[in-house]
C-alpha cells in the first residue's frame, strides 16, 4: 500500500538526517526513525480515510433521497476504489457497503460477491448478511464458516450471536444453538436479549428476534408487521386488521 511505503520512506529520511548530522548514533536514531514512520502513516491513513468518508457521505445522500437513488449510490461508492491502492482496508469497506445495499434490496446474487470479498475486513453486519444468503441457498456449511468469521469480530454484538443461533434452530440444531448462546452470554457480558434467547432454547421454544426491530427485519428472514390502520369514527376494524398482517 502506498501510504505504508511513504511512511517508511519518511522514517528512513528522518533516521538519515539524525545520523548524517551526527545528532545521534545509528543505534540511537532507530527509535526516532520508527516513531517518525508511525506518525507519518497515521497522518497519511487519516487523510485517505477522510477522502473515503467524503465519498460515503455523498452516496448516503443518494440513499436517503426520496425516492432513494440506489444505482447512483453504488456508482458513487465505486469512486472510493481509487483510494484502495493507497490504504489497506479501503476496498473491503467499499465492497461491504455495496453488498449491503444490494442485500437490503433482496438482490442476493449481486450482493454475494461483494460480501464475500469484504468478509475478512468489512463490517460484521455485511458478513452476517452473507451468512443469511448461504442459509437461504441451503449452503449450511458455508453459512457456519461465515458466522464463525463474523463472530470473531463481533464478539460483543448480541444480534450477531442471536442471529446465528436462530439459523441453527431453523436447521434443527437446538443443542448447537444452546451451546453457542451459552458462550454468547459470556462474550456479550450478559446481554439481556442473549440471555432471553438462551432461556427460550433451554425451554424448547423459538428465539424471538422481533425485539431488534428494523435491525432484525433487514435480514429478510421474517416480514415486519404492517402498520396498524387508523381507526375512523363510524368505521369497523376487523380482527385481522387489529393484529396486523405478515
């Protein structure tokens, strides 16, 4: 990555200046040289990520417009690939963002390659969505391997643990789900939702994910309830309308 190369060069130059001018011996100049390289890398990486952030903000405006301009948002995000040669991790972040956009639109075929490329370094949410794609395609071993990777970076995220346990239950692997949630309680420092999920599994019940609201429904595993109709004077609301349809 170019930022790394420039940072190393800065460190070498600083080391050489201290040594050539006889301010420090070669041995003594090593530490200042390393510190100079580290500082240069921090500043260069910060500059690059700010440039990437500006692109992300531009794409966000397309997503939040009415109606959302999804293809424009994706094409805007692709501009950030130009910074990938400069900074490690940029490409994964861009791939993750694009993959999530396609996933939310249920364009799973388009989303999958982006989410696969970003699995190791992208946001854990994108990895969880990739796991759901594998589940929907009945690629159960791939689903499990994906969530193993996700949970390494989302140790404190109760949603990630509960989502994986929910999918294991859907596959009939109740014992595996219970073992997983037992570990999750410790990793999430007794997250109430994780504790509730563990209790449900121990009592041979389903895991109720609706408490996560929009975070849960974005995985397209359960349809959100429709908004309750407004009662109009003189009007009649049926029982099914009161309950809301799924």
